[in-house]
C-alpha cells in the first residue's frame, strides 16, 4: 500500500512532464482552467464586485487571478519535481530563442497589427453570435460593446478599475496563459504535426467559456501567432502577439478613461 502511495504522485508528474500528451489529456488541461474561471467568477468575482460596486471587468480579473496564478505555481511545482527547485526549466518548451531579436520584432509587429485589426473587424460577427446563440448566458449584460462594462459607473470607479486591470488583464495574465498553453501544452501535442497549432488555437478559444460568442473570431486572429510559435519553436512569437495586443488595448483604454474620452 505504501509503495502505491509513494509512486502515484510521481506517475502524475511523469505523465504531465511527458513530451507527449494524449489528446484527451490535452483537451482536459486546456478546458478545465476555463471552467474553473467561470466558477470563480460566479462564486467569488461577481458577488465581490457587486458588493463594492465595481464593474464586471474587475470581477473577471479576480477570477482569472484565482485560477491562472495557481496554474503558474503548478508549473513551478512541476519544475521543482524535475529540477529540485522551483523552476520552469524543462517544464516549458519552445524557450530556446532560435529567432534573432531583430527578426523576432519584425515578425511580432505584423502579428500585433493582424490581431488588433481582426479583433475589431470581427466585432459585428461576435455581436451576431451573441444575439442569436448566447443570450441565455448569465453574464452577457456587459458584452454589448468594448466599453459596456463601464457604463453607469463614476469616473473614479472606472479609472480605478482600469488602473488595477492594466497590469493584470493587460500583461500578467495573458503572459501566464502563453506560458501554460503555448510553452507547456502546445509542445506536448507536437506529435499531431500540422494539426498541433490548429488544436491549440481551437482549444484555447474554447477555454474562454466567459465569451463563447468570440470563439470564431478568436480562432481567426490568434492562429497565425500560435502557428508561428509552433513552426519556429519560439514561444516569444505568441507572447509578443498576445501580450502586445492586450497591453496596448489596456493602456489605451486606461488613457481614454483618464482623459474622459469614454
């Protein structure tokens, strides 16, 4: 009995750190965090912001932190089992920096432009899916436009929310997502060949259970960055695209609120 108890955790670690995840395991590892984020929002984030009178954006930031920060800690724990200390070495792949910095920048900038342009261009499609297929979702009240989540709040409340969320939803949380989804999960389904970045994009888009109406457009504007990260085995490409866009949009949003433009 004791031998079984001693080896079981090691088997779990070995399975997670294996260079090859089965598709069912990868699907679970992609989607479970998204489900937990929705639960964290409904049970903690939403009641908390309702109690203090703050916008829905802050509630989602809280929910994301409650799930993604422990996810990062989990990756570090795997690194401790692998390296004897808390580390991401060997846990994350595609970190060898094979692309020179100059070429990296020249690739990331078009990806940022692509993602930003497509995210705005596909907004009418998102609205169509929201109005026709997802009105039953309980947290769509502020999904009507990019600024709907701020409607009805005072200037100070809006600005405080944006300032708090900027380093979180703009930088830290997207970075954790890239470390987990592209640094940890994507390389472990590389055996799928050219379908690996497709699966990564689709599953990552599905993971966003809090905005299912954006699924199609998210697949479209995220895929090039994920494909290039897989093709070049360099996670900096998807990080640059994803964090680049979220940080730019969060920064401009904060400035717009500060200047009373929205």
